């Protein structure tokens, strides 16, 4: 009878390799934070122009007002 009870196959998650952030809006893994509120935001919810999350970004407001022809 042979028993190999010491198999080196135990799945181990390295806590140091955990993802940095999770988007506070949609919960997707994120690597950036809003520079304004410092909340986590994924690429979909962070503005590439101002690096703010969707809640803080004011680019849309500016764009809306600028959309109207003078
Ligand atoms: Zn998101
Ligand atoms: Zn924000
Ligand atoms: Zn913006």
C-alpha cells in the first residue's frame, strides 16, 4: 500500500499578488484611482483626460456646454 499524502499540488493564492483596486462603480478590477476622490475606478469609469472617476469628471459638463452653438 502506498499513499502519497504529501502531494505538492495545493492551490495557494499569493496575497501579495492580489489585484490593486476594484472599481467602486462597477466592481471590475482596476489599476487606477480617481485623483479627485481617490476611489478606485476601472478604465471604463475613469477619465483619460482628467484622471477622475465618472462621479468626479467634469469633462462631460464642459463638453455639454460647449456642444451648444454660440
Ligand atoms: Zn468601472
Ligand atoms: Zn472620483
Ligand atoms: Zn474628465
